[in-house]
C-alpha cells in the first residue's frame, strides 16, 4: 500500500507503525466517596511505579552525562521517592481527591517551594516538576504516551496532529519517522522534526483502519511517500534506499568540523535554530557556529505560570555556557492567539489570529512580560555574546516604543546595581510592511534576520499550515524572493548584518543561492547544517552569484524549480 503526503523532513525511515493517542491530562475534581479511597491510592501508586520504570528505560537508551540523560535522571530522583507517594496518598485520604487531582496538588506545592528559593537552577527545575506532573497524570489516565515510552524497537509514529508539547515527550531514540494527517512544510511539527533529524511526512491522509500498531512501514522523506507492508520487490528497493541514505549521512559527517568556505575562498557563517536546552546540547554534532534563532516561546510549553526573570536569566546563562563563547541570538516571545500556552491568560480569541496581536504586538501590550524578558536578556548579555531580535515588527513607531521600554529596564538595573551588558539589537523581517519600512528602522539596528516562513504567508495571503495551499503557494517563489532581495540590499547599503532564519535556509539546494545573493549568515535547523555546508564547500561563490542572478530573473515558480533541479549537488 502506497500513500502520499508532503515531505517536510528528508530521509528514509523504516519501522513498525505506532498510532499516537494524545496525552490525557484531564482531572476529576469531584469529592471521592470514602469507599473509593483505597482503590484511588492504589491507582496513584501504580502510575508512579509505571512512570519510574519508563524513566529507567529511557536512561538505558541515552548517553550517560548528556543533557537529556541528566534531565531524565533528575525526574527519576524526584519521582522515585517514598515521601512523594506518601504525600499523594495523604491528599487522597484526607481531602478525598482523585489520584490525578492529588498529584497536581502535591507537585504544584513542590514547584512553588522551588520557585521561592533564590536559586536559578531550582527555579528552572520547578517547570520540570510541573511537566513531570502532567506525565504522571496522563499515566494515571491511561494515556497513549505509556506505549510510546515503552518502545523498544524502531517505529514510525502516525497521528492526526502533534503539538509541540506532545513532540517534546516523544522517545526520539526509537521514533525513526513521523506521519501526520495535518500540517505543511513550515508548520511547527515540521520545524521540530527537521531540528531532530527525523524524516517526516505531513498532510498524509493515511487509513488508520488499514494500518494497525506493528504494521511494517517505510517512509520516503524525499519523495513524500509512505509504504505499508511492501511486497518483496518494493522491499528490496526500499532497503537499498535506506542503506544509501545512511551512507550519504555518514559521508556528510566529515563536513561537521571544517570551515564553511567555498572552493574559491568565500566564507559563510552557519548558525542553528533552536527551541530549548536539549537542542543546544546537540549542536556540537551539527558544526553550528552559534545560534541564529532561539525560539524562547518554547519555554512556555509546559509552564503553568510565565517564567520569571530569575528563571529566564538562568535559561539564557545555561545556553551561553553550552555554546562556549559562540553567538546566542534570542528572539523575544513570539506568542499570539494562534499559539496556545496555558501560562498566558491574556490572549483573547481572534477571528484571524495570524493578523492579530502576536509577537512584539503582544509584548508591547503586556509590558510586564516584555520587561521580564528584557531584564533577563540584558543581565545574561554580561556573560556572553548575545543578540536580541524582535518578531513581527512592521513600522518604526513600534521600535520607538520598544527602545523606550529597553531604556526603562536599563535604568532599573542600574538602580538595583545588577550587572548587565548591551546586546546587539535586530528585528525579524517577516511582513511586506517591514521590508518597505526597513530603511527607516535600520539606524537603531545591528542586524536583520529574514523570517521567510511568515514573510511568505503574509506576502501570498496563504496560511502556512493549510495543506490545501502548500503546493500552490510555496515560500520559494518569485514574489518572496524579490522581497528577500530588497531587504538584503537595504541592509547592505546601511552596513547592517543580514541573516535569514526561515526554513528556506535549511534547504541545501537553496542555501548556495542565498549565499550568492549576499547574505552574511544563514540560520537553519541543526540537522540540515552538514548538508548545507557540503553544498557550499563543494561549489564556487562565483557560481552561486550567477545562480542568484538567474533566480531573480525568474517570473514563475516552475522556472525557479527548474533552475534548482539543474543545480542539485
């Protein structure tokens, strides 16, 4: 059986089908009958033991000492504690709470105590404790995550949809591929899959009735195909493709630690897009020269309350320690009604959230949120090379208001005698208005980074997550390319560093063209960096300039695709 979808993360994957059921964190707050208390206590104890075993199994598959290992180990130490189980059982007994409600009460109390301590590490751990409580509640409810955590073989995950929070809980050591019925190439799941180096297929209308758990699957992340139970001839072909793909990946490893320099001596800075400390800990495997985009809104995924200044300061300092002197580019919170975070209760439902209060529009309306992040970044800048960029800036009036708020934070820190330093400031150019107004805004900026995902969405009036529009309105099209060129030329004329952090930068066919246009740096998914570097190192800058010139003359999408197909490496 062969099925089609949109290939959003390249590679060939082979594994057994696992049908994903969303984690169930629902709670029953009704008063328990006294007769039900023993059974509810037993349910809680079983869930604790079950989750402890899942964490032990996870440790066996992780590298000792790695960031992921340490996080799982810390969770296990917290959970495998007789006193914790006693507190849960006492809450069930004395307050007649359900097992889930008792877990929430005990863990929230523990997290609150951690947050109250003047220790940045424990403040960060408070959020991990709350995240662990959600997993334990899901285990009590018998959620599908239990089966995922017990995976012992290579698997391909199939689901209707997958939120960033659910993605974060996947056992990635056993998940070899992801297939979803929804989404497109610039959806958040696609971005996360590429960052993790997992082949993925989205907008694939697979038949869940015909594919059961354990069905043998092959995923072709190049051609956008999913094969279920292939016959002998198909199997031989697919196994050869799998071997060839692994050989290709092994060959790319040699580019990891060499400079990104063309055959005729021109260099390009390659940075990585990240969302959390785990992503940053994996950067040495990619050869990234720094971080070009730190999506700080990802820290909100499991947060019950908005991370305070102490927590954020700790997060940014830990990131700086992990990258050891390299550049850290922090993007302020890019939140809006189109992104659901339980810790943000000021978001109002909007008829069209993509055109509503999001990015800098949100933080300028919520100065407490903005000040908290600005103060944390200013303080962290005293400990490393930090750049700070702001999303969804459209006009100079927004920068006037923003820099007035930055000055307020500076004066506060001076009065409090807290050490801080000035980061470099930049904006994400992601609307046509920002392109047109850029020359007016550049005097305040040290760099600009083009966010092609949203720039394409707002230029083409096409929802980037709508599978019906993905094929007809790609980000790589003449209209968007002309806006990229206009932005680049404006920045160059003002002597401002130019970067591109959208998903176009992660395409090894397009990266040489972008270099030929004149970008100083590209920021891509870490998993794509070796292939991008290979494309740059094996070519000549003069060829890339010629390619860019031809691309800018193209008037149709088909012309651009034909140009690229003749230049694949």
